[in-house]
């Protein structure tokens, strides 16, 4: 069996990367943090046009009918550019919930790019970016409901908020909230891979341009080792994320614990991205934490997503329970 990504996956990654590069995603994130969502709205429309929002939506509802592998490929590129907004919820979590609830009209809207958010305890008891979402959902004991927002708090990431929500209008019973939460954890892991990759690039570029004692600091062995550790951590985490995506799509033998694989992927990706944030800041220096430097966007988003859709402690506990 060939586990390499296909040309189709490479084309998808390239399309998302090209779109977000042209859009200047860091500028979009800064505008979002300042309360201007119009630049991001244009980017979301373009992502919908190339099918990103409809990856997990069946073709009969205007989607691509793709799977988790395509989802993680796209979300890794979105992470590379630190795009703000409830991306994980809109692209991954809510489509799975709506499919489970057989909500046809809502699936059509999801594929067209409607922003949504969701809360599913225990991995995500609070909903992200509800102020940007048209619809907010909550799942409680298999019951899917539209939610009412009680209160909202700013996270460490200036482009991200989290809200306490409660059920309002019931939509459907018997909804598989656990599966939707697994997609949330897996897509967050993919975003973390992308964030880590860009922080590694930013630090490497700086190490090649900055000179001390007449030499590029990237030529110093300590700096090389710092960046090599990050590269290794990211490359070790990536196959775990892709393997979990194959598993949740049903591409593994019966008896394999896909939930454990997803938790392992989330832990590995979170650890790698957090390591990237620490090492990049060490290489770039304190300027990397200022709002003027792009690195700060990635550091703060990484810190927020490390605990999104399950903290490292929660996922490690799930892994231990499965052994």
C-alpha cells in the first residue's frame, strides 16, 4: 500500500498556499485582530471557491466528497499562513455534525463557505470565534442544538476568542459528537504542523541573514542543532497526522484504535509546534514577540491551538487508557 501523498494532494496544497500567499495572510490576521474582518471574508470566499470548505461535504450538497487526508493537507497550508477565524470548526467539525444529523440545507451552506463554530465537551467545551460565525452549535449527549453565547473571552491569540455556550434550538438527536471532535483534534494537529513549519522557516531565514562576529549565526553549531531539532520533530509528527487521517477515513485494518492514533497525532504536532515557537524565538530574539514581527502571529496562535480540541494532558490520558 502506498502512503505517499498523490499529485491531487500536492495540487490542493499548492492551490491553498498560492491563494493565501497572494492574500498576504499575516496582514489579514492583523486586520482581524484590529476588528476588520473584510479582508478575511474575501479569503474565505476564495477558499470556498476552490472547494476547501466543502472537502468533507458530499457532492450532492455542493461539496467535494473528499476525506480526512485532503482535509489535513489543506489545514496544514492554512496553518502555514496563520489564517484567523473558526477554520477547524467550519471545514471539519460542523460538516461532520451536519452529516450525522442529515441536515441537507445546512450542508449546502457549509460547502459554500458559511462560517460556523461548535462546542463538544470534553475536548472542546467552549466554542471558538463565535463572533465571526453565522451559526454556533453545541452537542450534549448526542443532541445537536443551535447554541446561545453566554460570554466570550479573548485568548492568548489576538485573532481568537472562546465562548461559553448553551443549547437553544434542538436540531437532531443521535448525533455522533465524538467523531466530529476527533476531526476537530486532527485538523487542529494539521494546523499546528503548518504553524511549526513556518516558524522554522522564519527562524532559518533570520539565521542566514543575521551576522555576529563576522559570520552568519546559522553557521553556529548551537543554532544548527536548535533548528534541526525542530525539523526532526515536525517530520516525526507529520506521518502520525497523515496516518490518523487514513485511519479515520476507514483505511486501516479492523481493530486499530483510530481515536488513539488521533490523540497521538495531536500530541506530537502540538509538541513539535511548541518546540518550533520556543526555538524560533531564541534564534530571532525578543523582536520576534513584538506585534510588528510575523513570528508573533505564529507563536500566539500556536499557544492557543496547543490546547484546542483537547489539551495535551487529555490526549495523553486517552492514549494511556487505550493501552
